[in-house]
């Protein structure tokens, strides 16, 4: 049996790339982006991406 994780998504139309940050909202240790400080994430590793994630967190 396949189980799906519950998820919530929000999408808006914007003129510039803003990036996305996706995390498990069921994790009680994460209630705001700042809680992701020091955590490991999957990405492409570009300088642009690092700057964006650092700003978001």
C-alpha cells in the first residue's frame, strides 16, 4: 500500500524567480524558516541558490 504525505501548497504569479523552500510541516521541531538554520537540504549548489536559501532562512 502506498501512503501519501499530507501537504499544503501555495502558488502565486510573480515577475522574478523567488525560489521555493519545502519542508515537512509535520516535524514539530520546525515551526518557522529560521528553525532550518544549520540543517542540510537538497539543491543544485549554485551561489545564487545558497544566497537565496540563506536569505529565506
